[in-house]
C-alpha cells in the first residue's frame, strides 16, 4: 500500500492547532494474560484471575481456540476498580474459554469493506465512519471490531486479503472534497451512488480518545475545513478512563468551537451497564444522590458535566445487549433513567453481530427485544428514545415488535410475529422505512435464524439469505 501524503493544515487551522496541548494520562493499563500468569500486575489485581482460570486459558494458547489471538486482554486501573464490585463488568473485561468454544462468524460483519472507497473510511450511509485508532484503553471481550483490534486479515471486494488500515487525514479530506464536488455538480445527488453531500463523520476505531489531543485536533479542523458540519467521536473512555476528559481536552474542544462555531460535536458514548458509572456503597448497592437521582462515580460525573455544560456538544449512548453483562431489564431501566437525567440521550441498543466467536455473547433477538421493552416499562417517553437495532448488510434495522399470539389466517405466524423495519440504507436509502415480517424463532441470534420463516419482506432483508 502506498504511503499517504502528509496532510498540510491550512493557514486557517494553524491558530487552533497551535493552541492545543496534549494531556498527561496515567491509565495504569495491564495488557496481556502473561502479566497475570507471571504475577507482574499490582498485588490487588493478582486475584482477578484464579489459578484454575489462568490454567484453562493457557491450555488454549497457540490453538485455534486461543482467546488472546481473538482479542488481546487489556484493562485500566479505573475499570479494574469498578470490576471489583461488579460481576457484569468482570464479564465484560475478563477473558474466558467460552469465547472461543464456537468460532462461527464473519471476519467483516456487515460486509463493510464493500463500502470502503479509501483505506480506513466506510461510506455506506449518509454518514462516513473512519478508523483513526486500532485499540482502546481496555478491551471488551465481546468487541465487534475484533478484526481491527486483533489486526486480523479481511477479504476485500477485489479478493485481496489484508488487515484493515487506519484512515489518513489527507486521503479522507481529498475524498470528501471530491465527493461533495461531484454531488454539487450533479444537482445535489452523487451521479453514481445517489448520495447527498457528506455532512457527518464518525471518528471511530478502536477509541479515538487513545490518541493525543493534538492528533484529534488535526482531524477536527481538517474535517471542518472539508465542509463537515457534524463530527461524532465514538468513545468508551467514560467507562474505561473518565479522567481523559481533563482540562487539556476540554480546552481543545473549546478552542475548536471558537474557530469552527458552526460545527456540532456528538460524543457517542458506550455504557453497557450502570455499574460503569454509578457508585456503590459497602453493600454493593447504588445510593441516592442528595441532589436527586443516584450517586455517580465522581470522575465519570465530572466528565459528563464538563461535556453537557457545552451546548454545542451532544452526548448519546449506544451499546449492545450482551449475555451476562446487561441482559437485565432492571439494570437497563436504571441506565436509561440516569443517563437521560444527566443529559445523555439513549440512542441505540444493539443485537449482537455475527462476528467470529459471537455465540458466547449474543442474546437471542426476540429475548433482546423483550429485555429492552421490559426495561422501558415505567420510564417516561423521553427516557425511552432508545431503539433496538440489528445491523443488516442493507443497513441498520430496528426490531420493532415481537408478538406472542398466533395471527389467524397468516401462514407462518402460528407462534407470533417478529417485525423489523429498515432504519437506514446504503447510498440514498431507497428502502428506508420498509418492513419485514417473520415467523418467530426464539432461538435466533442472527438473520440466518429466520431464513425459513419469512412471511413478508418489503424491506428486502432476505433477498440475499445469510448463512
Ligand atoms: S470500546 Fe468498542 S471498539 Fe473498544 S474494545 Fe470495546 S467494543 Fe471494541
């Protein structure tokens, strides 16, 4: 692959970029099981894995079931401190042989490489997603970017096989400008794809906040200069290391806002479970905050308050529903209520994807719908904005409803129906809003579980069947 030309910031970016300083962070990260085996972790972390657990994991080393070649072990001190008092958090971050007992699944979920015109960019929807980092401060065992983080090779549409590369500023800016020029010259629609101008970019990875402020700032100003109006930053640092939202980072965002007041920032956060942000008392219970609601972990609350005090920043939470972590309506009810109360929008909950090794984590689709629906009972309308989404090759799809009773006269609906609706579609989203109705299969964890139960497929989710 030819090396991309280095991006030269424009004069209009220099003042902003010169104002940015990098913060100093002490995440106290532990990387790799070897550190636990060789007892090279701080003393209080030694019991995080029992001897038997480590022995079981070591037996798998260098076999196809090696858990670390699927996803390297990584954890911050902050997350370890939360995990000490939380089984769901332990499940999220602690390697287990269950992860690789069944390695069924796709290396490139959603066939994203079909929509990658430039290395590190996925331009499938109206929004562009770019990979700017290939790691996070800690690693979720269920990660659906495992191919990027574990640096696996994926097949590209031209048949070549190579690891996914990261985006380079100069290439992305050139692509955006060219795309938007072609759209403008063609009366508002791209002549080939039918897409409109690229207005929104999601910085993703991995976690963009593992990069220094200066590096993030270069992305922000370059994208703003290229005409991007909304920049999203996808991050789990509020869970893994909330002190990342320090003065240097907030100063950088403020300075960006002064230079580019028309650009809206959307911080897409990822809380799976309220144990990631609520404080617990000595009995392991949440406590009431004298000022209202529940008491938060101090550093997380501080980070959220810093973000929400800036009215040009939106904060949205999205998270998958994962077996053993948050397949719990009570936990999700508390999470949705507390997030909304603290200025965070509940955006999506996701069904699992068919990534390699997904079976240990996936909750059946109909069960995920029941859990989310149950969790929203008793919440107010504004607290229940989250939808249950499953990512189809055609686009983000909502699991709208699951019925219990037979539908008289409808063949295949003897045990009830599952109704899905296409929320977004590739290119100019021709099938957005269309629905698919399926006969129920309570065991289904992926579209393939419904291949023989399609009743009505206006959305075209089964014109190409999933294996
Ligand atoms: S934060 Fe996201 S990208 Fe990072 S390990 Fe977890 S699921 Fe993967």
